[in-house]
């Protein structure tokens, strides 16, 4: 296996748009997952460009190791890509945390970089640890034990107010007090568990778009750009529903097309509800006419007309992917989803008509009030769809999130979820491909999604014990009474 420095050199040589600069104030912009994941994050790339716009700041990227076991064995530290400096050589380590399970990567990345993860264990000479990212829209309280400050929500503007403080004031206690007065910045040591409001960027600064294009990511050689931000829909389980930050904010077709480089080979249109853009088919056609392939981050089944699916096929799609969400029409209704049977049937017909190889449907199991009858309805319906076009199911257990109408609902239980998954597998054997995510790790996600700072601290105990599911199970036993929590783990859905 090549050394980290050789890997970095190779990746840098294949990037387009990398910023090599120097400035007196240094920020290690850090993603707590490997490079291929971090560089597929549009928000991470936007922060890279925003910070490097400042003459007084240089921001360099750092990532979790590709292989933790290798990194530990060979004692390879976490370093930035642009100058290969250790994390500890920076004034600020700024981490983007996307979702709850990434807390483990955040803890390990800091400690592997020579920085104590818990803020009370850091000395004045350690870098200031700043956090932000998608997790701040739901439950960032679990970050409270680790972050010196957290930017809440959309950070393009707030991050400059934060940098103004950190660049001008070097005393840590003064930094924290000044930051506590900045709107949309949470300082755990000053605010406790009282969270400020979530920032919304001025619409004039939209859309977010990529700074770097590289083949070495999950979205290889793809130029990422927002088609819209937010969502106009009211799905009851979703953090980004229409009540979040003013709902959906559209970017004009002309603006989108003007920002995508003429020499780009692939474009990725990003947003919570891209297919709801009123001119999405025209945008697709215009990009395909340039000779580009195009990917969309979200496709709603009620938007998949024959013309739309035809445009997707021209854009390079071979699999049509959309969301079924609930296993039955009844449950989809309780979620306030627009995915009706007729929409999913029509999607299958359009997929077949345009030569798609597969219809991939995402759905959740373990939903409130779900029974085996709902699962059996799913089996019957998906089996019928599979006679039209091959079907693959991507299944995730339901996890209730803060700042949604379903906040506070219990986890269905690992045993319950696994029973439902097995019922789906048996019912669809030979008729559809069933690919579930782990019920056990969904339970861990749920504990963190509903947790507090103490819960967040326990993640470090689990990570240090080895980071296996059993380590999390042991770490979380003491929350709200070990027996009660483990009864939920076994499948008794109590709060």
C-alpha cells in the first residue's frame, strides 16, 4: 500500500481547481470520512472556497484515513493535502459533520491528528476546534463535548464572522465569549444546551458549486452544483422539510448553466428536491446537448413523466432511482408523502419504455404503526412492479430525528426491523433485489439522534473500546437506565 504522502501527491495531480496559497492564519478544513467521501460533499467544497477567499486565511483540506487499521499500524498522522502539515500546526481545525455516525470519525480524526477530542482536555496551545455541517439542522448537541464552537445551518456568511473573531483575538477565553455573541454560532461552554437559530444564507449567494473536480471520489469527475436549496414538501420524517429555512429556494436555469464549465464532462445537480425544479427537464436537455452526462441527487416519483425519464436516459442514466419511502400506501400517507401507487407504477413503465436496466426504490421499515400487513403489501406491490422492470430495494430502518414532526418516536427495535427485513427477503426472493442497511447501526444512529451531550461523550468510550456494535451497546447501557434502553434494543418499542 502506498504511503499517505504518495497517495496525496497522486490525488493532487489529478485534481482540477485546487487552491495553493499561504496566509498568516491557518485552517485545517477536515472531513471525518475518507477523501472519496469528503470530496463528494458540496458543502465541504464551498467552505474550502469561502475560507480561501480571505487574504488573511489559508484553508487546507484534511480527511480521515482511507484505512484506519493501516494508519494506526504505520503511525501515519492526519495531515493536510495542500502542504502536508499536521492538524496541530493549524490555528483552527474546522470539521464538517454530516450525520450522527460520523461522530466516531470526528473523534478518531482529531485524536489521530494529535489533538484531544474532548474540549476540556485541550490546552490553550491546541487548535481551536470549529464544527458545522448537516448535523446542525437536527441534533448537534452531541457535539458539545468536542467542539469549541459550532456554526449552525448554512455557513457561507457566518463562517466569515467567525473568522473575524478568531483572526483578531487569540486568547481562547475571549474568543469564546466573542463568538457566543455571533448570531447562529453555538458555543457549548457559554450557551450550555441552549441552541441558537439556524442560519440561512442570502439567496443572492446561491447556488453552491464545486471548487475542485477529481476522478478519485464517489462522484468521479463530476462538477457539483445546486439546482435549488431546501424543499417545498412536508414529509414528516425529514429535517429538510418545507418549514426549514424558508422551504425551497430555486436557482434559475440560466444561472446554473452559466456556472458549469464548458469543458466539464459530468454535472451533478444537488439539492433536497432537485426534480421539483420547474425547469429541470430543460436543464437536463441543455447539459446533454453540451455532451455531458448528468446526475441528480433526488428524484420524486410524482415528477417522473415520460419526457423527464427520457431526458435522464439521454443524460446517462441506466438505473432509475426514486423513493417509495413507506412499504404501504397507508404508511406513505402518514408520512405525508406524494409517492402514490400510480406514480410508482408509472415510473416502472417509463423505465422500461426508455430501456433502463433497473428501477431502484428507497424505503424505510420500522415506521410508527407498521405491521406485517404493511410489509406484505410491499411484497405484493414490488413483485408486480418486477414484472414490468427489474426492481432493487434500498432499505433503511426508520430513525426519528430532532426538528421533525416525528421527533421523539422510539426505535422499532432491532429484532422487529430484522423480522420485517426477513419477511421482505422471503417474499421477494427471485423477484427483486433487497439491500438493507444494518438494523444495529440504525439503533446507534437513533440513540445519537435523540441524545444529548452525555450521549455524545459515550461515543468516545465506544470508539476507544474498538468501535464495534457491542462497544456502543455497552457504552449506551447507562443512558436513562440500562435495562430500559436494552429493552428497546431487543425490540420492545418504548420511548
